[in-house]
C-alpha cells in the first residue's frame, strides 16, 4: 500500500492514523516461511510545526523450528519505529529519516525492510532447550535417552556449541 501524505505535509498539526496488515506468508527466510500470520502495522503520521514524523509499531509472530531440537515454535517480535519523514533529503541520508518522494510513503516496502532487519537470528523453543541426542536422535527435553554419557571437556563443548 502506498499512502499519499501530501495533506499531512501541507497542514500543520494534522495527523493520520494508520492500521495495516501485510501478508508475508510466502516470504522465505533461510529456508523457512516463518510469517504465517499477517504482519501488523499500527502507527500515526503527524505534522508538528512542519516536521512530519512517523511513530509506529510493527508486530509479527516468527514461527520456525527450534535451532536445537527442531520443535516448531512461535516467537512474538515487536519493532518500534520513530522516524522523520522527508520529501527530499539535503545532505547525508540518515537511518532516522525516511525519504518519501512525492510525499508518498510505500508502506509495504517499509514494513518489509523492518521485518527483514528484525528477524531473529537465534530461535529456541525455550532458553533451556536441551536439544536432541547426537547419537540416537531422542529429544532430550522429554527425558534422558540412555546413551552412555561421556565426560566432555568444557572447552571442547564450547567449541562444539559454536560449530552448531
Ligand atoms: Zn528446542
Ligand atoms: Zn541418545
């Protein structure tokens, strides 16, 4: 959706609330499609003393297999946005300014890029997930598997964890 913000840009003290949902259920991240429900956007564009700003929250549920045990797990992600909007930028571009050529905001593009930036890089069903046994494949969250436990040098274990 592209939003025409001309009315906001030319009228001091005006504001426009925006509620929107974007379907990203077909977007693939590292081999999974984690955004099964639409991404929600809720915010306001306002003009205060000729400064146009966007304050918004993007929220979505990231559903993917746990990094350790593979259990499909949902995780709630919220991104807060507080940005200035400018129809043109003089000088250097900045992270806190969104450029809106012709005073039109491409909301899909904005949501898309904020979601990509905020996608969790680490995803666990539970912080204490024990993972699966590397020998027999049993989910160790459900109990011990009976494979002989080896004493592992903790330094080697740290290395093994890094390599996962
Ligand atoms: Zn897990
Ligand atoms: Zn085992």
